[in-house]
């Protein structure tokens, strides 16, 4: 249980985190309430999150009769919640009408309402710290093209140097047209702040100023895995590829099994696997990550991830679990072994899924034809083929 109350001038902030299952009965109505006696007051809720395994628990009930009873109780609870919400709206409407007769403080329009709760949420968090925007401008030479490390769907990454920390860093600048908004930005900082593992990219700090969302990571000198598998960078040997796969597997085992709750990454792909100076794997980009109770599934309102890496059942149902990451890991391993993207576009503009192509070759006894052709003459490849034939 964690709570904090911080006053930012005229903007009092209340941040409270609690495990409701330890304090409330099974069936409750979720909402907000406040009382100020005979006075009127307007409250602003900047953000809130609510996660429940209710649907999963109901679907696993052994009794069909009990299941119907649970559904009925859920409907009643939702009905009560709707009535409560309607009442809150009426009260709020009355507050607004009576505001001319009562004194209320007007919010400062120059204060960003999304920065205030962010600073409070991250206050006291070990690890990543808030870094000033001007520091990052200086560190990256005003985000010059010469410092750009790469660009993806969420924005561009730049190499920089933080003088006060005497540290080389990679600065991820989230594009204003990106699908990653403030919620994903905060999720990435909150989740990765809890994590400590040698195969995870370390988050150094964050910045939300000047309308910018920026994340500061330790720099990975050898870039991303996909730039070596599909780009013009150095060719990775079998031994290096094997160690990369082991490192990624170790990172996933930590995320899924080593914490109180499982971390479902939801975007395991070769471009999110970074390589340090020794070509050791470091998993990064936790913008889509979510915390899930052990053995449970997370019902998402929208499918998030990258086509070619998402499990078919996740696309169909929207139910995310650690199995989603395991499927994505398998696709990355195929990319490592084959040197081909998860989805290739042929001359005829037809999409060829890597997993289907490999399965087809396996079915006709030509499994080794899927191996990256650049490594066919290596001694490791010849040894593997000899053992397979035996």
C-alpha cells in the first residue's frame, strides 16, 4: 500500500495505490466520492487505472448455475454503479450552477495538468530520474541528424552525452503523431523502474516538457538486432545468435516469473532487442507492457503490438498473457535462425509469414533450407546438419 499527498501551489494532488482484494469483499461498486459539508468544491481526477481478473474468474467457474448467478450480480453491480455515476453528474452540474455564489480557485492554465500527477507518481521511485528538456537538447546537439541512431513507429532515437552523469545515453523522442501517448509513456517509466536484470535495457531518466515525451536509456553500441539480421551491419555468427536468443529468454523468464506480478511485454520483436558492446541482448521498449496477476489473462480494449509477432488467439480475443510474449519470442528466434523478417513481401506484393514458410519446409523434409544462407558454410551449421541427419 502506498499513498502520497503533495501540494503544488494551488494544485493539491492525492496519489494513492492499494490492493483492493485485501480490504474489500468480492462484489463492490467502484467509483469516487467526496464531501465538504455545506461548502461546494470541484475535484479533478487527472488519471486512474482499474484492473480486475473478474471475467477470467467467472469463466473458470465449475458451476454453470453459479456462473449465471455471478453474471446477475455483475449486472446488478453495474446498474448500481451507473446510478451512482448519474448522481455524481447531477451533483457536479449543481456545483457548476452554484459556483457564481461560492468561491472556488481557478486552475492555472499555464500549468500542464498531465505533468503534475506524473511528477508525483514518479517521486521517490528508485532508478530513472526526471531530466530537464534543455539538458537533453544540449546532450543531443538539438536532436541533430548526425546524432540520430534510428527511427521507428514511436519516434526517433538520438545518441547523447549527459555531462552531469558523465554518461553516454540514447534519447528516445516520442513522435507527436505516434500511437504512444502519455499513458503508454507513464506505463513504460513505472514498469521498467521496478525491473533490474542484465538482459533489460536500463532506463536512466525521463522528460515531459515543451510538449515533448522523452525517455533516456543507456546507449547500446551495437544497435538493434534487426539492423544486423536484415540491414547492412556486421554479420552475426551462429554462436552470437545463440547467445542473443538465450539472453532474450532469460529476460522473459525474469519478467514472467521473478516478480510478484507478471510483466507482459506485448511487443517482443527484433527491433526491440538491443545489443551492447559484447553483442549481449537487452530487451527494451516497455510502452505496451502491463502487469498481470500470475497465471491470469488481461482483457484489453484494443489489440496492441506488431503484426507478424502477435499470436493469432490474441488478435482474435484481445486476451493478453505471458503466452503472448512466448509466441513472439518464438518468432524472433525464427528470425535469428533464418535471417528473414516475420513478414516478407514478395514481388507479387503477397505477404509471406515466416512461421508458415518454415512450417511448410519442415513438412516436406527441407527444414535446413530455412537457415540463413549467409551461414551455410560455417562449421557450426555443418555440425548441426550432421547431428540432425543422425
